[in-house]
C-alpha cells in the first residue's frame, strides 16, 4: 500500500461540507467551497497509517505541526490558520490541523475543484441545492493507478530532476490527463521534490 495515495483519496460525498465563497452583486448566487471536518482527517490518518503512527502538536496559537511515522522515521509538516467566526480558538486549531494534513495530501483534491456559480437560499448563507462534485472527486470515480506504473513514473521523474531535464518533466506530467491521475502521482513526491518540479511548470 502506498500511504501517500491512500491519504490523498477522495472522501465519501456525505462527509463533504460546503460554505459560500464569493457572491454575485445581487447576492443570489455564490461559489461553493468544499471542506471536511477535523474528525474526518483523524479517521483517515488512523485508517491509513494507524493511530500509533501519527501525532500533532501546537507550538504556538494558530500553528499545527503534524507528524507521520514512515519506516520508523517521523516526517513533520506544519501549517497555520487564523481565528474563525464561530468558536474562534477551537476553530483556529481545527483549521490549522486540517491545513497541515493537506500538506500530506489529505483533502488536497478539494482545492482543485472548479469554481461554479450556484443559487443561494433566501438567507444568502447557503445553497438551495447541495453542490455536485465532479466524478473524479468521488471515491467511485477515482481511477486508481497501478502501483507499478506509479513507481515507474516516480523513478523517471526523479531522474529528470537530477538531470535538470525540463522537457522530460513536462512530458511525464503530460502523460496524465485527468485530475485524479495527476493528484495520485503528485502525492508521491515530498515537498522538496514538488518545489523542484514546480520550477519547470506552472500549472500543477
């Protein structure tokens, strides 16, 4: 099992919540922004790496450091969040935790959802109808790439990075057309490798 791909998988649709982003001037339509609860992230971590192989800490208010143990070594990533309008301090810790998890691929695909204008309810604080997820952002529509294929892709990409082969990097990424495939291969690389890849491309 590749834990990075498992962490990055879409969540069941009932676990996805929506809030209103930008609104039209007449306040009749808004852009839906998808999010998950912190408990969904905890359950995903427990299921994929085991409750004994992850931990989090808060070095200061608004910052969460999340650690995952892989092959006996701890990998740490951190992110932060500001106060929320509801339960300010609790919401701040929860958001910081979720944002740190995104750095490991958890719920990262939600940031790739297309912006659409949806009709708002009469109060303007929600949607008349629950927004629909594109097929690729659902568990049933998620096309799982073979592990052998992903391993080969990873090895070829690392070789291109070591050789500073810009064309090779671009050609490899162009092999995948759908968003779910791109997210799966992207999840295999650590933050340093992603930064190196981004030097050659602008649209990952």
